[in-house]
C-alpha cells in the first residue's frame, strides 16, 4: 500500500460552538445529520447562544421533516428557483421524495422566474394560508474537470445579516481529497493503479424515510460524488470525453465509514485482492440478499451443459454454461454491474427452470464482473443499504459492455465470456439483466444531479430497454409486447410501477419512455452489439433486501422465461 494523502478535519459543528459568544443569535446550514445538529444547538443554548442549525443537504425536505406542522394541511404549493447553471428541475429533484411523504395533502411544484436561492412554501388549512421561505444555500463553482456547477454549500447568518458561505468540513474534505489525487503523478498509461482507495471517517447517521427504500444519507452521497468525480478527472487526464465508459484507470474505491465524531480521509493505492467475502448460503428462490459466489458456482454445476469461462483482471474466474438444444438459442447474463444484484439471482433461477425444458438451448453467465462483486461484498459490510457505484465497473475501471476486441488491447478479460457465448450458441437474442438505484441518487458537491446519469437519479419502476439491429425492429416490438403482457400478470408489479412513476413525474417530469402494457420501455436501433437483439431489464434493486429483493429477482426470472418463450415464435419468423 502506498499512501498519497491523509488529513483530519475539525468538525464544523464543533467550530460553531467554540466560536459563539453569549448573546449571539445565529442560523447555520451544515452537512450533518439531524441528531448532531440538534446536539450542537443544545450546546450553544447552554452557553447563552440562540441557534438554529439546518441541513445544507436537501433543505426543503429537512424543513418538512423537522419544522413544518402538517396537521390539517389540505394542499401545499412550492415555488422553486430555476438557475442557469443547473437543470430546470434541479430543485424539484432536491425536494424528493417529499410528494410521497405529505399525504393526504396535495402538492404542487411551480417554477419561479428568478434564481434566488429559496423555496416559497404555501400551506393551506382551514381556509387559511401560511407562507414559509426555505433558504437553500448554493454556490456556483468550477469542479476538478472545469465544469461549472451549482452545488449546495454551508452557510452562516448572524442576527440581522444576510450571511455568507460557510465552507463546511464535508466540503473541505471532498475538495482536499480530489485535489490531492489530481496533483499526484499517475503516469501516462492506463490503468494508472490497481486499487485507488479513499477511506473516509464521517459521523453522519443515515435517516431512513417512511417511503419505500428512501433514505437521507450524507455518507452515501459522498461515496457517489467521490467515485464519479474521480472517474471524470481520469477521463480528462486520459484525453477522453466526460462520461467515456471505456476509460480504464483501475479500481476506484471510496469507503465512507461511520465514525463516532472523527472526520478524516486517507488516500492510498493498493494491490488487487482475489478472494470473496461470501455470506451464508440461501435457498435460491427465496434469497433475501445478494448470494454467495460459491452458491453461484454450485447452481451452475447443477445446470450442467458445457462449461466455459473467462478471467477478470484480478484473476477471478467468470463461469458460464452452454446448454445445447433444438430451440432457438438465447444468451442470458447478469452482473455486468454487480451492485445490481437481482439479475444475478434471476438469471440462475431462470436457467434452472429452462434446463428442464425439452429442447432448451441457451447460455447463462450470471456474474460477468466478479471483481466488482467482490468490492460490493466488501462495501456492504460497513454500509449495507448504500448503492455503492464503485462496484459498478470492473477492476480496470471500465464498463465491460464498452470493451471490444478492437479497443481492449491486452485486457479483453471479462468480455471474452460474451464473445464465447455468442460463438457457442449463435444466439440472436441476448437477455441482459440489470438494475438501478431503488432510492434517490445524488452528487451534492458537484451539482447535485449525477452528471451523465440524470435519467437514473430517481426510481421509476421496473422497465425494459431494447437495442436492436436495423432489420429487427418488428421483432423488437413484438418481444416487448409479449414480455410486458406476461410481467403484467405478476401480482403487485404494475401497482408498484404506478406508485414509483407517479412520484417520479411530480419531482422530475415526464419519464420520456413509452408505456407498453403498463411498463416503461425504450427501444432503439443500436448496432454496437454483435447480437442482433438485446433486451435489457432495469429493476430498482440497488440496496433492497428481504421481500423486496425476492420480488426483484422473481421479476427478473419471469422476464427471462417469457422472453425465451416468446423468442421461439418471434425469432422463428426471422430464421424463416
């Protein structure tokens, strides 16, 4: 291990208490959990200081959780700012999931014509109106890649003053760490390291919300901002455009651990590990959390067929099976992004059922990114309910789907499994099982909305994406119709979609998807894939457990089974 940077930061709340003088009256906005802010207020009160310390992160939501009285409120109007340096719906997104928390009151969001940083909240009850102004401190700044952002920031007001920006410990830690990495001599060739580890101790507790899997988590938000900001830095360093998924910097791993008060960061390069941190075995059909890799191997053995494999950068093995039959062949895969865990179980459950079908003809590679899965196992030990996008890409740091024989150089690695599956089977349909965040995804210190992933920032139900070659459009439409009709018969799934879509549209606007038999769908011509038809599932599964996890991998399994069955008819038309 080679240490690059280490620093401890004074806690902003401690500094506020130390600096205050008896008789002062202050308002502050910091990146701290509710309990910590309330404790600081009490400490200030004991020294003769009147203080109100609010959250700089999601201030409107915090206002409703901590200050607003909703008893008897019939309707809520929220006029939100629109700023040139942010998406139009930025401040509606920042209020998420408020619309799902204020029932039975009706809520309406209205854009203001000015960019002053406050929400105007009107509550109506018993024929009367109450108006509250909720300050949302933000700053316009440039980030490490030169992009202009409007980002939440700390703020301090004293009695009778407008106040000024307060650079908080949360912001200082992030900026110092990114600057240290940007200033390091990384060399000129990708990958630049094996693992770049950013270990942060931070005391903020997560605050679960009484709605689905939603939670207010400053530590999760910090993980996301570190991971994607550093990807962007290395994209710029390599001369690639922002968002390039072919970048291979190495494995970037922010580990944001809850402390009892310490705020610190330690950055180091480390060698890759080769093992797994498997938990207990589970019954596959009722697995309530991500399954052990040894169980994946055991299920593949039970499926039988012809074994084939590839190796990840670390040396970990990707195992797959080819079951040869008389049906039209289908490729089934999961775990391309291994923090999307329901697809791994769904692929295995479907393959287990298909193997008993007369004439079954398929490949199954349930875990295409074992290095990412090992990182997910590691990160879940500290924060089991965080989405952990550091586990999304491979140990090379790229999205394996964007790796090709032409651009891989000496690092084809995991991608060999798909190329082998297509060569063995000759399949013209690939069912690629994915997921996405089951709760809000933010980057609070880099503009709030995840750059390049705006459509994924809020959950919007189980949806499907079809990518197809130009002469397969009719087959794509027929397959989407057949599969969504089947999924609509799963008890509770359509109602689940309806609830998430309704909340999404209030806070984000239209989904931009076509609704086919109750399911959002995207279908487009895309010849980037060598397989003519690729059906991608997207289940909101990052961080779900228990019955929600079972529902997720059941939906994934049913998608595979219905698509396989439908393809035997639809694909036959193409063959004929």
